[in-house]
C-alpha cells in the first residue's frame, strides 16, 4: 500500500473510531483498537483497551460532541501518526465537561489490519488575560 492509500485508510479509520466513541459501539472499537493499546487522557490517566472500552460501556465517558480540525496524518511503513485539535463536549464521571485538546493517535499495521495502539491527549493552554 503506498503512502497516499495509507493516509486515506487511516483517515477513514479515525472517522470510524470517533463515530464509535460517540455511539458507544464496542464491536467497532474491538476491531479498531490494538490489544496493547495505551490511551493517555489529557488528565494524565492512562487506560488499556479493556479499561477504555469498559469505561465507555459503563458511561464513565459519555461523549456528546467531538469536533476535529487541523488533522495531519503521517505514514511511515507499518506506522501512522495522526495529529488533531479536538473540541469535545462530554460527561466525565457525571460532570459535564468541555475540552480543547491536541491529540496524537498512533496506528500500527499488524498482519495487514490497522489498529490504534497509542493515544496521547493534552489540553491546549488557555491564554492568560492581559
């Protein structure tokens, strides 16, 4: 698969992943997430594939809206990096939350199937008042 095809595939998989997060679609996430997933939230809390999907199913994270912008996909062989700016409305452990984050998603191709193996998210610093 050439770089252009990998980028198109990863863009489609990112669309599927965010739709699955919003729809709490465990079957889709089971297919999209790597067994060795490390999901680092902007709070610094880290989840595995199992704890992340369980948290979604149990309603710990209830995503209401996810908007992505400034997306950039870099493909290097069996590895793809996705950089995004995210605006998220969610209920986090029962508390309505608005997030403005940057995220790095790392996809790896194992046996021809692309899966998310790592995610790192961090809050965009708020500008101090003058």
